[in-house]
């Protein structure tokens, strides 16, 4: 475990020159943890490296805002900041956090221009949570795969069709220089990965232990997402099929059985169901069964085998395989986290 001695070092970063400069952008309505999480990782890494006799390594971390005003959150927290530096200043890592104020921030043309100019001189650019909207507004992830908070992934995909939005990863390397992280605490995961990339596994592992968290948490962010509400179909036979699936996830919901219930041929039923619901019947059945299994894992002590049978998966292995594919985590791991 990482103790006080491992991180024992001077804490006056303002007057100390380190190799890597990190700028974290602040703005009114920033999400505090998007900003503070990476800040703590980079400064803890510097403490560790300095304590190990590597005083020439580490990070000089600064929070910056338009005029040096405090970066204020919607919850009333105010974080001290410095004015935006000359964007031509050499920067190692530029961090773009998110928050409820991100829409106003990305509609500020001068701020977006500064981001674009600062990005040109940065070795890498990092977005956290809805900070991906800032990166997209600045054109930093056009043609790239990016992630953001699961609750805003659909909106981002609609507003920025040139970006391929993947709501599953905790973080993703969107390009050679740009990384995007999922919601809120995912910025900590990404910052740890960058420390590992810069200074090796041991440094990142010690910082993770000091912060009392995984160096790499299991699964993706879908495991934290709320169940997706599915709109009701307009046509009564399709609505009735939806209700039958939802009321009895373990039922015999093959396409021929569902089509017979709706008095349609299997091919016509599949076409109409997909058009009305936005998802093919088989995928819909699998999703409803997965959500039913999630609830039972959270709320009961039933074994995985019993849950698999009760939710229509047939076997524990089938449930495990689908859980890993859909949520990136096994049923047992899910239960340990959310029960």
C-alpha cells in the first residue's frame, strides 16, 4: 500500500519547474470532479516521483479561466484559477472538463478559439465527461471515435455527426493526440492511464492505491447507466408484443411466436417492430432480459444460475456471455458492485 512516506514531497508546485505542464480549463458551471479528479492524480504522481528522487519529473498543474476568475460550479464551489495563458505557450496536456455550464462555454467563440490555438501547441488533449462537447466544438475529434457521459452520448452523436460516439468505454484514445473520458470519475481513470503512459506502471499503481481506487476498473460505463426507456410502438399489436416481453422476460419470445401473437408473418413483424421500436425483436428481448437480470442481481440473493433461468437466458454461461458483451462486466462482478 502507498503510505505517507511514499508521497512525501514539497507541495508548493507554483514555484517549481517540472517537465510536463498541465492546463485544466475552468468555466462557470464546470463539474467539480471533472476538474479536481485529474488535478489530484497529476499532483499525487508528482509527489510520488519527487519522493522517489525523481525531482526532474512530474507535472505542473494549473487551473485556468478566461480572466483568472474562480472556476465556479453549479453547487456553489469556487476553485481558484489563473488567467488563460498565451495559447502559443508550450503545454504538455490540455484538459477540457464538462459540467452543466459546458453549453455556454462552447458558445463562447473566443474561448473556443483559445482551445483550438492551445491544442496546436499541446502534446495531448484530454476531455472529461461532457468536455467532449468542447473538443468537438473546437474540431479536435472530427472523424474520430470519442466517448462522453452515457446520459449525453445520444445528444452528442446528433449534434456532431462527424464524431463516432461510443457510450461504453470509460475512456478512449480518440486520435494520436486526443483522449476522451466518460462521465465524471472517468477523468480519474484516464489521468491514471496517462501517468502510466508517462512514468510507468509502478507510479500509476501507487497513485491509484493512494486514491483508494482501481488502476483499471472492471467493465465500461454502461454498467452504471440507468435502464433505457423504450418508446411505445404506435401500432397496437407491436405494443402488445412489447408488453408481453416486459411482463414475462423468461417467456418463449421467438420471432415466430411474437409474430403469431401480432397476427403477422415473421418477416413483416420483424420489419414493423424494428421500425416502430427502433430495435430488432431479438435485440429487444435480449435487452429486456438483461435489465431483468440486473434488477435481480441488485435486489435478491438468488444464484446466477437461478437468475439466468428466471430471466430467459437458459444457462448461467449464456447470462455471463451476454452480460460481458452488453455491460463489459460479469454478473458476479456486477453484483459485488451494485447489490
